[in-house]
C-alpha cells in the first residue's frame, strides 16, 4: 500500500522585471516584510532575451532575482503567487503594471515557477494559478526543458540558480 510522502521545504525564489529600478528596492522591502531575510540577491541584469514586456513596461528593462533564507512548503506556491499579484496591482498606474514579479521555488532537483497562464506542461494549483517546471538539475548543473524561456536557459541565469542551489544545499547540510 502506498504511503503519502510530503516534499521537503524549498527555497523561495522571486524574479523582478521592470524599467524602473527604484521599484526593485520598494518590492524588496515588501518581500522581506512578508517572507523574511534575503540570502541571495543578483546583480541588476539587462532583460534583453525577449520584447514580450515592451508594450507594457517600455524598453531598457532590467531583471533581478532574490532568494529567501526561510524555506517554504512548495504547496504554498499558489498563495505566494496570489500575494505577488496583489503587490503588482499595488504598484500599477492607470491599470497598467509597472513591474512583473515571478515567484517560484527551488529544490535540489528543480526550479518551479508560478504563472496565471495555462499550457500543456503546466499544472493547475487552484484559484487561477499554475506551476511550471522550468529547470531540472542534471549533470551537476541546472538545465532547461524545450519550453523553458530563453532567459532561464541562459548561462548567466543558470549560474544564479546553481548559486541558490548551493545555498539550499548548505542549509540542508547544516540542519542535519
């Protein structure tokens, strides 16, 4: 008879995209208030892998990633995404977002992002939120899938997620 196995806690990872870098500081403060201390903050990176957000946010977009020291239950991803959507609305002007905030979680074996858009490889979590396996860890590094966004497959992003994975690995090791 099969027994229920619960997942291990995961590292919360949040990516930001905006043309207004001052919003990164504002959002960072809100995220710390909600999720606790940050244990990784990327450099501010150019977001030039797609022009998907150009009409909404303009040009010269920037990207930043954070991860949080306190681990989360991966089952809470839906509620985290719903909080993030409220945060995006709070930063909107005239009904238009000024920032895109993408929460997800990272384990030793994968990176999973949340989204409001359905597709064949996404799993419905409830309340209009889906989960997308974005990267998997194989051969000592994260790797993308055929559907993984080009920026998430880039060498720079892979290095970021490998660093965050090392932080998680150290946390797990020190807790045993």
